[in-house]
C-alpha cells in the first residue's frame, strides 16, 4: 500500500518506537483512514491482534544464534555507546566505504560513530563525549536492540 506523505511522519514513528521501548506499554495501534500501524513489544508469545492487518505481515524473524561469548567487563570510566532504537547497525556510510571509526581512533564529541537503520531511516549515532574507541561490540549489518552496547569509548585515552 502506498501512503501519502501527509499521513506518515517517519520521524514521529521513530520517536514512538523509542518511547514504546522506554515505557510499560506493550502495544500501540495508530489508525488513520485506511492506514493502520501496530507497534508491539514483548515476547513472541504475544496474543494475535484482534482485527486482521490491512497488509500481509512479514515472516517472523529467525531466532538469533546464541552469543559466542559474554562481553568482558570494561573499566568503569569507559563510556558505553548504546543503541537508541531497534534496527540494523552499519559501521560505514555505504557499502564499500571506510568505517566511521575504528578501535584505537580518537573521536570528538558530536562525531558520527555509526548508523542504525530503523524503518528505512538512516539514523546517525554520534559520540556524546570525546575519547578513544576501545571496543566495537557489533558487526556491520548486525541487528541491534534498544539499549544494546555498540561500542565503548575511553574519555581519558
């Protein structure tokens, strides 16, 4: 279904996704004319929606493989850069281009560290503090969850 631009404000939907993740609300449905958007969080055992969807549902995501190893604890002064939303992590602006940052690189406050794609929007994640990148904990193209640690910076480095 093609939606008129005056119906869908992707920035507002992105903000709704972030607010939903931080709240106790488990499901939110928005309807306007023939457009319906349902946002749900929780386990895969959530009850089905009361009304049939207006568009076919995508196939359920494949189960994630178990983590290879638990992340080691970082020094307490390191700053964790976390995912502000659910999406796909990208380490470079486009395929084949140089990564935004690498381990050992000094970054400035406000510098782009990575991109998270959510709902076809590319969201640049910026450094909230200057420092040296000490760890990058996700791979290019990897799905990430809200609050997941993406990388760690050493502000004293």
